[in-house]
C-alpha cells in the first residue's frame, strides 16, 4: 500500500519522504490524453501488442530487436520514448515510429 499524508498545502509519502504540492496532483487529473501513433499511423493504446518494423541494436548490449519481433502488452508513457514494453525478456522503452500495431486475433 502507498501511505500518503495529506497536509493543507502539500502531500507527503510516508515511505520515502517525497513531498509535492496539492495543486500538482489536481492538475495531473486534467492532463490531456495524447495520441500515440505507430509507424503506419495506427493509434496505439496501453495493452496493445506491437511488432518491430526494422532491426534495432540496443545500445550497451549485443542484442538486436529484429523486424517482426512482437512485444508483450505495451504501456504508454510520457517522454521521448512513448512505449514501455517487454521484448525478448527485456524491459525496454521504444519510440512509436519503430513499431506497428499487431491486429488482435479473433
């Protein structure tokens, strides 16, 4: 469980001591949903399965993500690399321009 103490002007995590303004939490609820599109223009959502459209060498390793390699269900995140997922047993962050959405099987 996440223990959060509420004060008049801020919140505090009782586990780690991190503090943040109460206004910031309210603003996060109003954040617009951003649209993330794959290499072919299909809109991606958290939980989708994606496949690589080209080979990519992972920096700092000798591994290569091959074209056509599928991911586990993805999670969309903020930042330069919009996708968090697992491929080939590795947790990685990817840019959406390097993947395509895999159609859901019936």
